């Protein structure tokens, strides 16, 4: 019984190490880039903060659906990885972390791609707001060329 408790303690410690290690990998990747978080729970915030117009909202909603669909495949793979990958030895944990990082990097790359698509629809005022928020958060903004304002009729 004591042997079983020791094994359980080691496994719980191993799981804590995995969670910490894998979390650190994901957080470090996010710390550098100034991401909007398209596809997350911040949809209404994005609309309000950047005062998106109807066309931008429509595109954002379309891309959010596509992003969720494409990331579901990776999320399923991550779930399967954690459910089936051996975790009893240090080498197993290292292999698990490597495989997890690849999948998380793919999820992150998808999120970046769709954030950039939305940023490319921003007008100069919206993009300036994005730059201000990135600077305040000490994040690196994505460099894009915002959409010019439509020409005004001189009349």
C-alpha cells in the first residue's frame, strides 16, 4: 500500500510538472505577440474596443467559426495525446511535452493567421488603437497595412 501511495505521489508530481512545463511553453509563445484572441470569448470586446463595422463583424464571425473548426482537430489530438501517451518515465514526459508543443504551436499559428486577417480589415484609426493597446500590454504588434478610409465625396 505504501508503495502504491509513493507511486501515486510520483504520478501526481509528474502531472504537475507536465502541466507547468506545457503551460510555460504556451504562455511564452503568447507573451511575445499582441494577439486579439479571435475565436475566444472576447468577440464582443473586440467589436466594442475597435468599433467594428458590419462588414468587419461579418468577416470576424465567419473566421471565428473557421478557426474553431480547424482548431478542433488539434484539440482532439491533444486530448488523445494526454489520454494515451505513456507518462511514467522522464523520457515519456519529455516526448509528451515535445508532441504537445507541436500541436499547441499549430493552434497558435491558426490564431495568429486569423488575427492578422482581421487586422488587415482595420482602418488606420482601428489599427492605431491596436498599436496603443499592444504598447500598453508590452506586446509585439503584428505589422500590417490598414485599409484606407473610403474617399469622401467633396460635396
